[in-house]
C-alpha cells in the first residue's frame, strides 16, 4: 500500500512540471501550438495579422535575415518566410477576427500610399529635341563636317563616290591633313553658335586660337577610343598613325631624314596620349559627351585679352550646355549620379590640358632642332599664335 | 513643452484643429506643425531631437536609400535622420541635453568649443558676416554622410594652427595677434618652402586611401598637387577675405599686386636691382597676377565658393589621373575617392545649402579647374623665365618645388 501511494505522488509531480516547447521561429518561450506549429504569442499574432490583413513584405537585404527573440521584428519578410517554411498554414487563420475599427486604421495608410507610388512611377519625361537645342544643332553640323571631310581629304585619283580605305600615314602627310582641317573646323564652330558670329574679330581669334589645338588632340583621342585597335591613332581623314612603328612614321626619304631620333624624343608624349585614349575608352565617352567637351573648351573664360562681354557670353553658353547635358544624363542616359559624370568630364579636360602643353613643348623642340620645319600657319596655331 | 494639466475642455477645443493639420514631410503621417524648420509629426520631431541632443549616429544596412513612410515599421533610422536633414530640419535648433533626467550639469558643450576653436584656428578673421558664412562649420550630425569633407575641415583647422607657429618670425610672440604685411619675392619663396611638409601631412591625414599607396605613387600624386593647391588656396584666401587687389599667402601676409615694386625690391640684397630692372620685371609679371585674379579670384567671389566646396576642389586636384608613372591601381583609387566626395558634396549642397539641383552648382564649381590649370601653367612659365634670366634666380629648392621635382 505504501509503495502504491508513492507512485501516485510521483506521477502528479511530473505532470505539473511539464513545459511547453519553445517557439520554433524565434526561440522565445512557447505558447503552445498555433496554426500548425509551436509558437510564442508574438509570432502567432504576427502570422495571424499578416494573413488576415493580406499584408505583403519585402526584404531589404538578401532574404536571409536571422530571426531570434531580440530581432524577430526587424525583417517581417524573413519572419513570415520562416513561419511558412517551418509549417504554419495560412488556411488555419480565421479571417477578420480583428475588430472592424482597427481594420480600417491599418488599411487606410497603405491605400493612401499606393496611388502616390503609382503616380510617381507613371511620370515619364518625354525625350524631346527641344530640350537640347545647342547640342542637337552641334550634332547635325558635325555630320555635315564629317561629310565635308570626305571631299577635302580625298587623295589624288580617289573617286569621291567610292568608300575610302584607311591607310597608315607619315608625319608630313599628317601635317597636311591638320592644315586642311583648320578652316573647316572654324567654319563648323561658326555654324554651331549664333553668338560667335556677333563677336568682334579679335575676340573670335582669341577664342579660336585657345580652342584649336585642344580640339585637334581631343577629337583624335575620341576617334581613336572608338577604334578597335588602340595602336592606330585615327585622324580626322579616317586614316591613322601606326603608333607601334614610330621610326617609320618619322622617316622621310625625300628629305633624307632618319626617324629614329625623333621617335625616341617624342616617346613619353605618345605614352601620355595612349593613357588618355584608354581613359576615354574605359569611361565610354559618347558623342554627346564629346560635344560638351567642345563647348567647354571653346567657350573658355579668363583668357588673356578677352573682353568682359565675351566672358559673359562664354559663361552663358557653358551654363546652357551644362543644363542640356544634365538633362541628357538624367533622362536619356538614365544616369543616377550626374554629378559624378560631370566630375569625370572636368577631370578629362585637365588631362587634355596637360597633353596640349606637352605637345607645344615638343613642337618647339622639333622646331629648334630643325628636325621638321612645320608649315608656318600650323606652327603658329600649335604654339598658340593665330593670324 | 505641452502643459501636462490640460482640461477636457481644452482637449475638445483642440480636436477639430487636428483634422486640419498638414502632412509630415518625413513619414507622410499626420503632421504636428513646424518642428526644427520643417513640417513634422510628433514622432519624427522627437526622433530628430533625441538623435541630435544625444549625439546619435546611425548606420544604414542597405544603400542609404530606404523608403521612409508611416506604414513601414522599424524604418531605417539612418535614412530617417538623413531625410529629416533633407527636408530642412536644422540641428542647431535642438536645445541641448533637454532630455536629461535629474540635475543639469552646467558645462560647455561641443558647439561652443567648436566656435571657440574656430575663431582661433581661422588665422584670418573674416571681415563680414557674409564672409563668415563661407567658412562656417557644420553640425556634427552631418558626419555620417560627409565623412571625408568633415575630416578635411577638422584637419584644415589644425593646419592653420600649425601655420601660426611655422611662419612666426624669430622674436615674435606666439600669443600676439599677427599683423599681415606685404612680403617681397624672397620672403614668399621661403614661406612656400616651409609649407610643403605641412601640406603633405594634411593630405595624408585627410585621405585614408592615400596612406595605403606605394611610396612612388604618393610622390607622383603630391608633386602634381602642391603647386596647383598653392594657387587655388591663394585664390580662396583672397575670396574669403574679400580682397582681389592682393595675393594672400597662407601665413596671412600678402603680395601687393597693385604695388609690385615692393614685391621685387629686396633692400638687403647683395646686388640690388636698379629701378629700371624692377620696372621691367613688374611689367613682365603683371599679366600673370591679372590672369590669376580674373581666372580664379573673381569667379570664386561671383560664385561665393565656401570652404567645403574648396575642399571638394582640392580633392579633384589631388586625385588626378593621366600622370606620368601613375599606375592603374592608383587611378582606380583616385576615381573611387572622387566619386565618394562628389556624393558627399551633392548631399551637402542639397541638405546644408538647400539647393534643389546640385548638379548645376557642381558644374559651376568644376569650371574653376581648367582655369586653375592655366594659372598654374603660367606661374611655372614665369619661374622658368626668372631662372633663365638669372637676375632673380629663385632658390634651387623653390624652383624644383614649383616644377614638381621634390620629395
């Protein structure tokens, strides 16, 4: 009899001390079985509200957030996914058990937000030529410039209707092309900017002499960066300089000049230009970027001899084109950081300035050593003097 | 502080007005009126006040572009605080330490200390309140989104303090206020040479990425940087002192460009120049000073460039690319730093200067860089001419300094 009583007592104790399992989702103290799974009151309530109110969540991370007692409420998307993955069933939630008053309060904010979001996403800025008048005009006239070059740079015997085959040029031929280019570019500039025509002649000269050498280097770099072979520098005529064979480039059999010395002399400059070409290529400079460069180079201010009026026109022109460019970056390129692209543009310009300085020094050296006597008009242009 | 003993009558009177309240500009919940400079609800206003008065800093786990609306629970606090700043809330409007429980200790807080340091550290007291605004400090709340620019600011003050010491003449008291004076050619050269190591230290402390570079790349960057920085800073100092007829040096002294004779006249020289020679040099170099004035100083004045914009320009000048002997790694690091600074600057222009379109302002800022390059080039050519004529041969170390052949 005594032993029997003892057994009964033991059974009673063990029953009273039985604990409910911990929450399978967050590990907190459990509250029994909810919707098919052991869960705490908080997770059970979370799951019920989510299902009953038809809520949807999106994870801001990669959908792998940790769910534990302290941070279970940080990411609702992952919390809900964990509930479902571990076996909670949506069908077990009784619909509309919350009070009607609370329902209204919870539903209204989301309804208020959705139309605004839809409205924002529906707004599309139309791509219009009217938004970028200067750049569009420059682009159209640049096409005309390219067409004119086909005629002007035609070699003797070439048929103007046949497609030209690019070929490797020598130094003297290069100079000839550059000489022919100057009046053509001046004409192009005049047709791109109405304001240019109304300036006094001396101001026109100042702007153009400041611009011309920069343009020569920039355009060649732009054309070369579009070319597949960076060892071939593309010139305005479509021909190229084979840059890994400089001795051949500088050798002139007529004048009996050996190009070896000159090639060695100019090698550092050519390496600098090479880096510049790679920079334009890696930054994916396009036609509109190139045209903006042209405007920033041409309408410079702070040039010696520039009048106050000319300077004001320059500032206005640069400001207008900058506005057009920002429009282009935002709505055509869909660039999220137009400010960074602007910075890149100006950094490239300072690179170009450095290259032009080096070029002027090289031309002075060549002139002094009498290695190559440049045509006077071209020499004056490169040095910065303009007739 | 709302009275705690509201009667039910007052409450009922207020209730109709609450329905007319505007929307919180941060979370779009019902607004509670104007708080710290913007329409905000009580929750966002309290959040902003606590963040500022308790000097809280937050870190966004996403990309600093989280959505902030009322129906998102546990919204990102970093982005919420950034949005408070964006919509115009001013940290200076928060009364310090009001949330403290118990007795309030009377002690100077960081704002007062910063102002005190500012008046000493500038070295060139601003002449007007408009000029003061150009060198004003930002509240520490901006540190999270502008770490590089804020660091440059702190270290620039330290550099200014150091300049008070290294440019002091023998016998001059450290504590006496320095009187700016016109310097001559020789003195200007000496000051530039003393500046080199100071500027190098400043740069190293501003950019963590710089410290990780190999030594040869550090030299390439700094050689390219020092002369343009000197020219740019000189123009900026003229601008914030509202002076365009003198060239102000970092020491506080100046070159009187209206009286270049005093610049080229050195009384205790072994072979003093004749008046004719001085006149010739004045005529020769006058256009260069004019170019500097018209190309840099006047545009800075017109645009009212402030100190953070000046730091952004310094960053672009320093992390240049296309330099001889520069590696691709160095270029990539430079591009990364410039991008980060651009984002900081855009944030600054939007949130501190309240510009709607930062891109336009940045474009104006960046047009100074080609002008700077031209001024530097002209300056280097002038030094070259001086060296060739050998009349005023600059000290060899100064000559090498200007042409980037040092370190």
